[in-house]
């Protein structure tokens, strides 16, 4: 009984995480993209030093990703972001 487990990620959950906590890269960690998540987290945190400009840019990127995640149907989302591991946009 060796069944291959298919990990499914919800486009709604990823979209809401990107919308509300996206500046911290939480949606990237949810999707299993550790490196992009760390990049977003560090840029947001160190953006404080540079007058919040990098933090604002990361927030805009997260907002765009939230809209993309929420407007995709679950099959397309799974194919594009889970199976093919599209990390950005």
C-alpha cells in the first residue's frame, strides 16, 4: 500500500496570507518556498533602515501575488505554484 501523497495548497489560504501577512513573506513559507520567504522577510525588516521604501515595494509585490492567487482557479493554482514551483508572480 505505497500511495504517493499529493500535497495540496489552497489558493484562498495563500491569497489571504499574501494579502494580510505578505510583507513578511508568510505566503511563500506556506507554499514551501523558503528562500523567497526569507528574502521577503529580511527586506521588510531591514527596509525600516531605508525609510520603509523596500518594505513598501515588498508589500506591493505581496498585494499583486494575493490578487493573482485569489483569481486563479484551484487547478491552475496547483499546477502553476505547487507542481511547477513558480516562485514569483
